C-alpha cells in the first residue's frame, strides 16, 4: 500500500481533519537552524573533553586509596561540630535582638504616672465653689462673733457702772484730788453730763 | 540545494579526514525534520533544542556502528523519539504527576508559547492532539505531519503495521470528533 492509499483510508473517515493544512504552527528564533550545526559541534567537542580520562591533571600518590578513610573522618568531625550547635534560639532571634536592646536603653524614658486630682472639670469647679462658700461662711460667722463679744463687753461695762454706788464714785473722785480741784459748777456739769436726770432723781 | 544521499554521508563518515564534513552534511539534511518531530512532541522550543542536540550527539557517537539494516533517516528518527519519550517520562517522575497531567502541562506550554504562529483552528488541532496517549500522539504526528508510511513508522517505533493502523485510525476519529464538537 502506498502513501496515497494509506491516506485515502483515513481522509474518508475524517474529512474535516483532512481539510486542514498539514503544517506545524510552531516557529523558531531567528537564524536558529543556521547556528544549529555549530552548536552541535561545540557540544560534541565538550563531551569529548569530558570523556577523556587524562586531562593533564594529576593527584598525589595513593590519593584514591586514602580517599575513603579521609571522607569518613571528615564526616565524623562534622558530626561532632554539629553537636555543639545543640542549643537553638527562637526564629529570627538575632535579627530582633538589636532592636529589643535599643528599646530598653536609649529609647526607654521613665514614665511617670499621672493621677488626676479631679476626674473632670465639674468636680474641679464644684470643689472650688465649696471652698469659697465655706471660707465666706467662716468669715461671716467670725465677724458676727466678734460683734457679739464687743456688745457683750459694752453691756458688761455699762452694767458695772450701774452696779457701782455713786458714793463710791464720789469718794474715788475725792481721793484722786481731781474732784477737789474742781469747782461746784464743774462738778455739777460733770454729773449732768454723765448721769441722766432720772438717775439723779432716783439715787438722790 | 541538492540533497546528499545517505550512502555518501555514511561513506564519508567512515573516513577520518572527511568525518566532520559528513557529519555536517548529515545535520544539514536532517536537522529540520528531526527538530519538528521532537518539537511536536515536547511543544517547548528550548526543550526541543536540547533534545535535538542530544540526538545528533548520539548520532555522532554511534554512526560508526550503524549497520544500514534500516534507513539512516528512520534510525535518527528512532533516537530522537526515544530521547523525547525519555524526556517526557522524566518530567512525569520529576513532578510526580500522571501522564494526563503531563499533557495538561504541555497544553499550558502551548497556550503560553511565544513561538506559536498558528490560527485558531491549528491551535485547536494541537490541543486535540495533546489529548491522545503518548505513543498514539507520536504515531499520529508521524503519519499526519511527516507523511511517513506505516512501514517507516514501524521501523522507528518497533510496532507492527497493523497496530499502527489501528492506533492511527482511533486517533483520527477522536481528533475529528473533538474538532467538530468544539467548533
């Protein structure tokens, strides 16, 4: 069976597929096939180099014989080195440490507690008003008290005067020689000035 | 440019002085065919580039042992196909995904590829082809795009002609159905 016959079989079964252009709709970078050959040659050259056993390098005598034990020793040493790192720190510890130290030293300022005497302005003004009222009341009462004392003192002295006999007064006056030097007229005027007519009439 | 015959290439390759010249002739003759065959399988240009280079490196290493019991073209094709299948299998194992997911990845690569020149119908066709099982997809590509005979495909894949015919017909019916239903 040739190609044409082979194709006719399926083209009859799938006419839509057969009608489509049989081209691959992919593209390649510019000049891809132009440089492809040199690329393959480079790869072949490099592979050839890699496959060569002797590339001009040498190793010390007995290197490969001792290599196994050297690797095992290295593994043992590394396992001991890793044991020292048994202690761990939380994640990102050292990244945060610097900032934490600074916040507790340079950045930290003593914070004073502020306690308000009054919780609000109303309390403040109410307290001031109460104080003023109390002070004024105190002053007023004090003043009133003083007046009372003065009046009572006056009353007391007046009463004392009423309680003293006129003969005593006369005698006192005679003793002090003040009255002897006074004339009758002067005495009379003194009595009239200091005693009422009622007093005079009553006591005389 | 006149195509050099395979026999001439093989002859020149056998002589050390002309080996490089023969290899250059071989690359010039087959690079595009092999490239497009691989590209249709792996979709991505960079992946195809790596695989095609690897193919020709293997050709260089083994051409001296080529026994001419098959055509040079089918022998190179076989190397390229095996490289592509190995690549796709490695992709599956590497990402721990199933074959369906590999096809899905290739479809994503197709959708995002900057090296796609086709129209809407061609994109649909490529997407439909990606729904086929791996081996069926290879058979379809070789028959539909490369227009290879079943005998040649059999040489490449080591599968009987009968099995190839059956597989190709199933693929054609499936793709036709997808294209018509999604149109």
